[in-house]
C-alpha cells in the first residue's frame, strides 16, 4: 500500500489527480501541494523520523514539471540527495522532458490529461518497485543489515539492468531498451529510434541523445544519424564517399565524422 504526494501548481489539475489517486485501493493516503517549496517541506517532514522512531513515510511523489519557481525536474534533483528518497512519477502536459525525467530515475511519465487507466498503470509500476526494494532490504540486525539507529543507505528506485527510454504508443508509455536500438534518425525536434522490430518517434533532439548515449556506445556519423557502434556490420569507402551498413540500412557518413568513426571501429575491433 502506498503513501503518495501529488504536486501541481494548477489547483483543478491537482484536485483531479488527488481524486484519481484516492480512488485507487493501492493508495492508503494522498496529500497535495501547489508548489515545489511546499512539496519539499512536506517530503522532508514525511521522511524525518518521529521521536518514537517512526516517520510518517512517503513512497511516491507525482510531480508536475512546469511550475512557478522550482520545476518538477528541480524537485527531483533535490530528492536524489535524500538518503532514502521517495519514487517519482512525472505528470505533465509536455512530452519533451521524458529523457531528462528518466535520467533522474523516474518510475513513469504520465501525460495530461490524465486517464484513470494510465494512472493505474503508473501506480502498478510504483508498487512493483516498492515491493522489490522492500524484499531486497536486509532485515535490521542481520549480517550486512543497517545497524539500529544508523542512517539507512538508499537503494534508490529499482532499475532494469539495461538502460531504457520511454516511448508513447497509443497513449501508453512503453520502455525500449537502449541496447536494442541500432540507429537513430533526426526528424526536426524529434528523433526516430530504429530497432529490429520497427521504429519509435520520441520528442528529443538528436543532439541531446548524442550527449546522453555516448556512454552506451552511440556515435554521430552524420547530422541526421546516430549509430550504435556495435551494430555497424560494414564500413564502405566508395569514390571518396563513406557509408555504413546497419542491418538492412545503408547510412551515409559525413566527411567530418568519417575519420573518427574509422578510428573508433578499429579500437572496437581490437578491444
């Protein structure tokens, strides 16, 4: 059973979200806050143990992103410093912050207007993560457990071993493993992710993915393409033009990226 806090600076949206949360049998309590400062005060109070050693507790925060003063993303960054932070679900009218949200280890990203079924799915995901975190926590006093009175070490939200990116399909957020993506194609302010099973459009510029996914082995080969180095099957040089084959796709490599790509492929082959 979950204890929740909903944060939205628009009162009607907050009341609707609270109504939906309180209608869910898995939510034991749901409070509201209309700004980030008030939310942080409530979170700090909930996580601060009472004199008898029992804090009020808080499992999850449902956060709007665009708010006056501190944004929901700012609140999430503050919570990341807590010893045992509550889980975070972003609830927003804007699609473009999904990558930043999941970089901050959000459990889910729900788009407004909020549908009851979609919010119920977010609550299910939170329940799964809370249950997993509790089951994996050593009992107090057990070897390797937390000594009585000592500050617990935060397990943080439970994440899949593979990094993922959220995509919207039919109004439902799905999670695509980054290591399943062969290459990414720029489409204006959007990017199309190409996998063996098809493609997915996300509202994230290619430049943002280039910066974040370098650690996952993605390299820029053209102003329009980002490619997973491990997915390149063939490099071709023909009449001064460079191309790579990624599965059945043949992609052009710009002159400015050709030499760097060749060097990276050589290192990859040698490694």
